[in-house]
């Protein structure tokens, strides 16, 4: 399963419809649980959709470090996401394809190119925002470490993952 993330994700995912061995699912008005159900029923080498199960956590993490999120917002997003994952209303993808990450605000870019790859390096792949580029990327996805085994500890530790230091080797005195 592959999540396409970015401003033009729905447009790009819909452009993949009809490709051989690809089942493209655009979230549209569906709930995350409805998308998860559609993904579970899909039969294809690649099931690609735009319903990011970590979207609320990513937005809350960005808001937390940009100083614009509500107090406790990140913690609430983490607990709600863990609840959805436990109840199987959402599922972590095998891969994230992130559209045009260089165009994102700085802290958001740290989420996509630092925090998530720090947890699972080969599972987050930046690419230009086009169906052709994503098609090419699908053919080049490589195996790599899965998401952390202790997902709860990883998610609950996100308030201590500093944007400018995420994804860097450990530095004495700096907690990432």
C-alpha cells in the first residue's frame, strides 16, 4: 500500500487509475475507515491512495514546533491516531510518496524528510507532483526497515523530535 501525500495528491492518484497492477483510490468524501476497507479489498500489486493515516499527527507536530498549534494538540492527535491504528480503522502504508517536498514550508518539510524517514528511511520517497513521476517512482520502490516495532513509543516521543535535528546522527546533548 502506498500513500501519496501533498497538495496535489488526489489529482495525482486519480491519474494513476487504469495502470496495470495499480489500484488507485481517491479519498474524496470517504472516511479513513472507508478508505482502509477499500484498500483491504483491493487486489493489485500497488494499492495507491491519498488518505494519510498520520496526517493529523504531522499537522499537529508542525503546529507544535511552529508555535501555532493548541496546547496539547499534538498529544491528542497522537492518541487519536494510535486508537485508529489499534482499531484497524487506518493502517500505516508500506510507502509514502511525497509530492514536491521542496515546495513545503520548512517545518512541514522536516516532517516528511526528517521525522518519517528517521523512523523508516526507505519508506518515504520524494517525487515531483505528476502521475508520470509517481508511476516511475512505484517501479523503483526498494525494501527497507519497516515502521518502528514500538509504534506507541515512537509516536508518543514525537514532541521531543526537534525539526532542525531530526534525521541527523545523534549529537551529544541533543535529543531527537
